[in-house]
């Protein structure tokens, strides 16, 4: 059913809501997300939305996930679809596949051109703006009557800030005039500003439903990153409330739930907003608690499936009236059992042990970016939709200069170690206080031409309240193994392999990979390296940071993509682009872990001595 019709036919006395998911990067994350969607679908959203990666990078996974949610869980699915920087023909392929899967709802987005956009020509010149995609669907006899189409709204302004607010409203009206049925907004936290924006939208003659995008705060670090990336205005009272709790992940998450509840109540009471779009980031607990706090769940359906009798092949079983549904064939019983097993999160052998943290809804509540558990549906979530560069080309050139040689790049990464306001393509923030504890070692590595992009010191039982390395509930203790991640030449990989064999003493694990998908490691494929964990009163041991082969390889692909995006900031045939593409094509990404967390210099002695 079309989302436009579901909104029109809803009970006016009860608000509606939708849930947004992104396709996980790993197969196990994808499988575990299905179980999570199944549970959240029982909360009666009117639709589930599935995001689309930049340039169609998640095309297959997005279509697979959207097709499954539409067919398996009985919930209408809204497929996000960007139209710029897509290969010619991909738009039609996607619309045909969505229609064939029974999907009737599309969220039409412009998408992001490559960051070097002044040197970019749209792959398919028919699609430059989101309104072009809306108009294309509406003009197509094959799609016009089949799809309900939504578009995005930006109450705090578009993140690219290419035009002023008046031009933004004109663009929004053009999308609606082209045939959009509703508007889903970017995240925001300033309710007063949002309500004022809605009034200005209505004054433009835009009458379609406006559905606010609600993103519960999951952690202080991700909140800062996302609000900066999206250009979101944050009220002073929100920052003031989080300042004293920013090192306690659980308190930040609880505050995020309370804030979302209060925002939704105000929007309902003061703005008469009929429905809400919850961005889950593939997590479950916060959204469920928000709906419980709003008293919107009522009687949630429970699993009432009855046990079934497995029929014996070749024998007819007596069946009474109404009992036929209680008979199942051996093949169907086996298939059902396997599907239920594969949809479960990891148990005893997983990252969190048995107990509350390993509950299907909560076992991965504290993922940590690219170094989380690759089995988690939320693994690798760096921002709302995709990673890559987070600045515009002119800002990139201003902050990162014009590197033309390998020496220039060494100087660039070295200067970042001492910058209080700088960024790199691999970090949107200055060097963390935690990494500042090991600056002398990072300096030595960088001076060798080993450009560090990630690191942490060894920590042995630091209080969880510690302002530098602390996290989680108060009264706990934090442990860390030292690790460092850097780009270097092939010769360094060969040296590291031999040195780990001779001098590693079983305490060194490393992973190394390049753009050509060559891979070296001294670890087994199934090894899991917990490099950060915490012990807290009333909780089992929590391990938010894990480095293992699959998540390293996933991050490796993204990391070399960042070199490509950085190169596109500069003109074709420029010295800058040539050296950056040379680095992308020849260097290796290397991650090294030292397992003795009680030896604060162990990793650095291994890498730097002799």
C-alpha cells in the first residue's frame, strides 16, 4: 500500500511513525538486522525505510533488505533512492526491481556528488536534482501510478549550504510541485526553529504532510559528529545538559531518549504534527523506550505461534477441522528452524557474553564506529548514510593544503599531531586527548613515513569517570590494549611480518591490506581481538571496540575510497591528484595490536626499537 494512502487513512487520534534502517556492511550484520526488524515491526510502524548508499554503493544490499522487509514482515517499505552520480541505467534498474518486489514507496533524494564537485559532470545528465527524479517517476507510465514518492526537507538548511533559506523553500516547493506526496525532514534538535520552519513551508503553499526526522542521541561523540556533518543547530540547553554526562555512555543514551520524548510531545501539542520518522541507526532499545515513554505502544502483539506436529514422510495423519495449520512437513520444519537460528545474535561465543548485554535487542547497544562488532547490524555506522569526506572541496584545500610529494604528505600528517583545530580526510576532529598521551611514539612513526590514522594507548583499570579514557556507567573500570593504524609501503608489511614472527612473543597481531585486495595477517580468520573493554557494577563485561579480520577489511575498503575522494578535490592531471592517487594505488593500510595491556610501552618498543 502507498504511504500516502496509509497516512490519509490513519486514525486521526493516534500518531503514526516509521523506522529507518541502513543495509549493514557485513553478512552477519545483515542477518542479525532481520531479527531486529522483525521485533520492531511488531510495534506497528506504518512503514520501514531503507537507505541508499552514495552512488548506488549499497544497491544490492538496499534492494535485498527492502524486498525482505516488504515481503516477510508485512510492513510497507520506503526505499531511499539518490539520482546523482549514478551509472546510467541504474535508476531504471532500481525502480523496476523495487516494483517487482512489491515496493510502492520511494524517497527521492539528490544524493551527494563527489567532493571534488567542481570537476564533476553528472553521470546521467537527466538527474541533477531530486525534483528531476520525482518528475521522471511521475512522467513514466510504468511508475507514475505505482509509486508514492517522498522528498527530503531541511529545517536547519541543507548541509551543503549552497543557497539561502528562501531558495531552499523554493527548491522544496519545486519537488512537491513535481509530484512529491510527503516530506521527511533531516534530523534537528531545536523544536522552536522547526515549528517556525513548518510555518514558512506552509506559507509557500506546500500542503503535503511533513514528517519530522527524529534521531535519538546514542553517544556524545556520534552526536557531535552527526550534528557537525548535517549542519544541525543545537540549543544551548541541550549542550549544557550533556556536558556533565558526556563520559557516561549510558547516561547520554538515557538523556537522548528523554530529549526525543519531549521533542515529540511538543511537536504533537504545538505543531499538530501527525507522524514521526525515527532514524534507528540499526539499534533497537532507544526507539522502543521512546515509544513506551510516549505511551504509544498499547498492546503490542506477542508471538502466539503454536507448536506443530512434524508429519512422517509417506504416512497420512488424521486431521480434525481447523487443525491442518498444526501439521508441518520435515522439510518446512528444518527450514523454519534454520531461519530462526540464523536470525539470532551471537550467544556464548559472541562479544558480550550471556546476560542483558547479549539480549537480542541490546547486545550491541554501544557500538564504536568501524571498530565495533562486525556481527552487529549497527557495525560501521559513521554517519547517517555513508562515510567519506565530510567537507566541501574549498574547505578541504584550505585545511589540507596542496600536497605534491610524499614528503609533503609526511609533513601534513606530522603537523596534524600538534594541531588543536585541524582535521584530516580520516578524522573530522583534532587528535583526541587519548592519543595525545602517546604523541612521542606517533611522531616517530610519522617521521618514518608511516602516516598514523588511528591509535590508542594501553590502559589498565582506569576509572570509568576518567575524562580522557573513561566511558560507560560510573563506578567502573576501563581496560585497553595499545594499537596503532597507519599507511606505509609494501616493504613495511614484509618487515612487520618477519618481526612479529621473531620478536612478537605471541603478543602482536597485525592486519595489512591494499587497494588491490592483497591481504596479510598473522591472525586466524576467526580470531577476535577485544582492544577496549569495561567492567561496571551490575553489568557483565562490555567490549565496545573489537578489531578482527572482517571489520578491518570493511574499513580498508572505505579508507582507500577516502584517498580517491581526497584526490578528486584537486583538478585532473594536477600534481596533487597524481600523488594522492599514487599513494592510494601503492600504500598499505596496517593495523597493529599489542595484547599486553599492562605494558604501556610494549607496542612502541616492538615497532620502534632497533
